[in-house]
C-alpha cells in the first residue's frame, strides 16, 4: 500500500513539473500585448534590401510596461519622488524677413571690396583703356565669368560715354542697374514646398562631399517651420557615420520628425521611399530628403542618386532638387554643378559660405551655366543663417 502511494505521488509531481515547463515555453513565445512591429523589411521596398526604416519623433520614446508595486502602509505618507525633467523646449526659428536684413549686413562686410574697387575705377577723372582693363580684371577675379564680364563692361562703357558723368552717386546708380540685370531678378526663386494633389511637396538636397548638405537640410527645415509648414525629414545619407543622428537632432530642435535607417550603409532609395510614404500618411506639407555626398567623377555614385529620385517618384513627384555648392570653391563649383545637372534635374542652387569669399560673382556664373536660379544662401554657422536669395539685396550689399 505504501509503495503504491509513493508511485502515485511521484507521478503527480512529474506531471506538475512538465506542466510548468510547457506554460513557461508558451509565455516566452507569445508577443507581449501592445508590442507591435514598427519596422518594414526593406526586401519589400522598391529601393531594395538593407534598409530598416523607423520614424524618429521628437520627444517620444517606446512605451514600457509599468511594474506593479505594493507600497507598505508606513511609507504611504512619504513625499513622492521628484518627476523626471521635462523635455527641452522647442526652439522658435527666426522669421525670414529678419534673416534677410542680417544676412545683407554680413554680405556687405565680406564682399564690399568688389563694389568699392569698381566704384573707384568708374569715378576716375579719366577712364581710358587701362581703367577698363582693370575693371575687367576685377570682375574676372570675382568669378563673374568671361561672358557676363564682357557684357557688363560693354554696357558700362556705353553708359559712361553717353552720360560723361563721374559723379559717384550717378556712377553708383549705373553700376547697380547693370549688376542687377546680370543677377537677373526675373528668375523664379520661389521654393515648391506646398502640398498638392493630396500629397506633400518633396525636396531632394544633393551635392558633393563636405559642402554641408545635412546642415542645409536642417536649416531649411527651420525656414519652413518659421513659415508654419508641417515638415518631415528623410535621412537618406546612409553612408556617412552619424549623418542620420545629426539630421534627427536638427529636427528635434524644432519638433520635426525624421525617418531614418537603423542599419549602417542601408539602401538610400529605400529610406527615401519610406520617408515620402510617411509624409503622405501623415499629411505633412513638405518632405526634405538628405542624400549622401557624391564625387562628380564617380559614375556609380551618381547613378545611385538618379535611382533615389526614380524610387521616390513611384509614389510622389519630386518638386525640387536643390544643389548645395560651397561659394569658396569658385569655378570648381561650376564643374560640379554641370555633372549633377546631367543626372538629376536641378531646380535651384543653395550657395553656402558666401560670407567667406569676396568672389560674389559666382552667383551670376552659376546661374548662367545651369540656367537655374540661386534660391537660398548661407552666410554663417548659426542655425538661422540661411535665407532666400534676393537679387537686389545682393547687389546692394556688394555696393554698400
């Protein structure tokens, strides 16, 4: 009898152990309630494999389960622990009009040598061929370009011959009018950043390595936020270390979300596709796509840039392709611009570091070479040191 009872006890204990192990296995395989996948496999995307994109929203974090805590009665009256510090307050970007006045002042400081030299030559008591040669050389050294220089010199020659004036104010007025004609205020410098056809405007930002594309995208986001636009960023520069993190930081400062990849070296076309899709789903006004730096002599990299644009266009029109150029590179920037224009349809130029050069003529040379306008200029390292380009304001700064 005792032997039979012992066997029964052993069987019951064994069954209990097996049941506990089975329950534990089920719990480890079950998806916790409320934890849903937030990533899309890039193999299903038009851009190809290798990019798992996530939406980085400023000030948000993944929810965590709150543990159940039993508080002893003798501790209930103690003071509660201090709350976690609040998230940093969002920055308010400077309005565009305020930027323009400040940027003109900076431009005048860096480029007024050109204007002063021209005015001094044109105000000479005697304007002979030597003076005209000096004027021509001054303009060429300012990267104005050969053809625009000849046009300006010929126009000034004719006006000086007819008026015969050496009065500084009259000479200033003549030079201003002719320079404004060269810069061409009739070019459309507006940015296509408005929603249309129930979809956001899409802006791609391209350029060679080191010209400041990611910074430009971040600053452009601030310009649009200042104009009450709902913006989303796409971190399609998947090759440069920390590029996505840098872009997300720019967005967080003004409450703009960023679509980025969690995989280094992921397919940039996939990230761009996901960013535009998120923009469509979120009904934002504008999606800004940052791209990796390209060397204009690397055919493979340039072809990949064309692929990014084609993949985006599977679901939305690319409204702007902005080429970022460093104003201090001078004529080399023109070579870069020509190659990019052959791969993607450039719609506008962003000219950075214009305060770092006295060669303001590069504005005219670039516009003549590409047939597209300079739309934005950067003059400084501050977050709001990017503003729309104004032809008359630019010339006035040159001659101030």
